[in-house]
């Protein structure tokens, strides 16, 4: 058999973490090993199953800890090694399917899986007065992380993960009660344990990039001592009834309140960007898709949506195996889950604030998203939900028709999707100047024919105008004009549409706003570009990316080449054939991500960029500061 031992020491190959987080849509689902723990999707490939999730931790790809002559034991190895080509290809395929996902590597601080992880007789193990290794209730040997050498080793292993650019961070398990869940077995105070972990985190942060993520498993406790270093908490919410009665499954009003408090606190206090993850435990005595499990899944999902910008998952109830060995639906593998149709709802991005009470009712929470609302009810009674516009519930209830009012039972949650406004032509959840210009640019065509008369014309433009509100004329809306294409053909189309709109008598308020917006558009857009020109990139200096604006007096094929100070070619960006016009805004300018032709980040320094068209060449200078 071929043994692969290529050490993973590469720069990050995915876009910046914050960029991916800000582009994802909600609900945002996470997994612990998503490819093999998502059940009932045998028709999908492992990569397709993994890519359903926006965050996946415990991902090994093909790597193992690299045992060498100087580091001959798994537990003391400080490099990840394996089939690097296979791992990169797996990573690429998953990101092609979900370009916004995050991938974390799991690191254990408290225990190891094998007694052979350290050399025989090692003092890296936690031992009793007789020299015997102290074990968890699962039999796993405990690590003596109070040993400074162990702390240094743990730091080195996390640094090894950071060096492997396929990972965005680490997930550290067993962190209940500030990391002092086992203070009684260490024979020290809780404060001594906390200081040991602070030493580790402080050292890690000194040696890793700013957006390297650290997720810790605290269950329902708040990580109050680690806010400077930790990006998120993995909340295994457990099951209230298992704790109270020994019967696994379900939550109480008091338990949900506790979960809300920790989740909201974590979203507001931990290091940015926050990646808080809430996992609900299912009822193992029932099928994962039973009505009760579906209800609790909705509760956990909407609790997360209304109280955080984080990630959520609802599992099969594996944690109840010890108290319910006869439960027929427990597979015995931690964090297994099915994929619920509820999670396919496209809520878009958050618009409203977190933890907002609906109609001032205690325990009834609502949050608006671009495409709808998430509502979560633990008020103690069923509640009538009154929305500002018609919306359709996602779950299959007795009445799931579109309406502005809906009945939501106690201890339940729902996602309501806004009915699409036909005037929202570009589907961004708003009716504004972008929709007006889009319709105007398609006069005479078959789409978007809003009124169904077979052709796009002034009637479709007036339909958009009727849906414009006073807010559409606000300065923030006028700023959208900068993102609209400004070729001569497009501006001419707007001119013709405006002329027709102005001839309509007794114009509505929306019609007046439409005229104001289109006139403003024409007043700041000059379609007659006098000369082709390369402009200064922005920002400059920059880190890690920049935009290169230009303008064309005539249509042309456009290419940009980037060189370093020695004159060596760093990157070629083939822009393609472009019509005459201004390419100034971020939506239209040429984007450079600060990477070379091999997709590796370039170093700090001076670079030169050259614009080449059919008849024009110009070079400018830019600086990267890291």
C-alpha cells in the first residue's frame, strides 16, 4: 500500500473567513464530520453531504498526525501529513458546492483516545498517587494539561492546523464550566485550570493569523474568561427531560431560557468573527423525523435564528444512549443527524435585531431576514403572529397558506417566507432604483413582463413605480446608482423610459419617486466616455484585496497583468470583451484578491498593474501592507 506523508504547510486557499460568513444565507447548519454523519442522503456523494453545511468541524481529509523518528508517537506529533493532493481536491470540490463553508479541525485538551499516544511512563498523562492513569468515565486516558510541556505541545499542534491552509480554525472539545469541568480530578482550583488555558490561548493568538478561528465546547455555560481569544461556543444543549427524569428528549421553558442567555451572550461578547454553534438533542425513542422531533428541531433552529448569527443543528439524540439503551433510533455515533426540509428555507440575511419580543410578549421572539421572518415561541401559550405583509410558513401544518397572521403553538418555532413582490425584479427583497433600471433596459423584450401583456414596456415600469416607498428616495438608496451599469446603450434605454414615464398624467406618489430616481441616475452618469483610462486602485495600500477601476471610450478586450518590483509576472487577470463605459464601482471594477497565479497570497511590498486593451496600455503602482 502507498503511504502518503506530505506535510500540510500551505497558505489559506479559501476566501477570507469574514467574507464567507457574510455571504451565507440562513438558516446556517453545521456538522461534526458532515460527510459521514448526515443520515438518509445516500443518493448524495460524501462531498455533497458535507457541503450542505456552512460549518464543519472534526474534518480530517486524508491527514493524520505525522509520526517521525523525532516525534514517534501520535500524541506528540506536531505536523499534519497525508495525501495533500487528494485533500486539496476534496476541499476544492466541497467549496465549489458551497463557497461559504468553514472547516475546522478537532483538537482535544483533556483526554486522548489511546494509551499509546504518549511514550510509556510519560508524565503527559494525569496520574493518581499510585502512578495509574486517571480515566474518564468512557475509559479515555486524561491528559495532564497543567504540565507546561503539555501546554507547549498543545500550542504546537494548533499552530500545525493553522499552517495547513485547508482549515479555518480548530474546535476544542470538553470545555464545560470554563474548561474546569474536571477540576476535582486534577486536585487544583478552578482558577489554576483557567490560567493554564489562558496560557495556551494567549500563545496561540500570538502565533496565528487574526481570522484563525477557535471554537470551544462549553455546553450551556458562558466562556466569560476567554472572550479575548475564543470566536465561538459549541453548545451541546443536551436534553432537559433527561436531566430531570432520566427520560431522554425535549426541553423545558426554563432550560430554553438558559440556552437563549448563553447563546445571546456569546454572540455579543466573544471574539469577532463569532461562530457560535447550537446543537439540540433529539428524542432517540422516536424516528428522527417524527412529529415531536420535528417540533423540537423547529424550536432549536428558530431559537438560534432569533438569538444569534451563528450555526445550528439538531441530532438524533445520541447522548441518551446511556439512559436509554433500548431506544431504536440511536445509531450510537455522536452528532448524527438527518437533513430536515425546514433547513432548506432561504431566509437570506438578518435584517432585524436579535432577541426581539413580538408584540411585547415575554417568551415570543421574532427576527426579520431579507426573505422572511423566524419566530420562536416559549411564552407558555399559543400565539397569533401578525406580520407586516403576507408570508408563507415553511413547515407542513394544517394551514400553510400565505397570510399576514398565523397561529404558533407554545414550544414551537416557524419560518415565514415573504410572498415575492413582482416589482422586486432582481429578487433582493426591495423595490428600488435597481428594479427601475432593470425594467427600462429590457423595454421591448419578453422578460421581465410584470403585467403579463407579453412585452416589457412603460406599464411594467409604472408597476414597479407603484411599489416604491418614500424610503426609495433616501440618500442610502440613491447610493445604489453607483452599482448600476453605465454603458451608452443602457443609459439611452433609461432616457427613453423616463421620457415615457413623464408623459403619464396623474402620476402616483411612487411614480414621482421613480422619476426622481431616474433623473438622478441620468444626472450623474455620463455615457460618453471621452478617453480610455486606468485609474488608481482602491484601497491603496491594501490587505488582502483591492479593486482596479478603469474606463473605456470604445469596446475592447481587457486584460490586467500584475508584476512585482523585479518585473516578474505575478498574476494575469483576463477580464474579457467589454463595451465602452465606466468601470469604477466595486461591482464593475477589476478585483484582485492579492494572490498569485497559483492562488497563493503574495507578500508585502510594491507591485505594478498594467491595463491592456486593443489600443491602449497603462501601468500604475500599488502597495500591499500586511
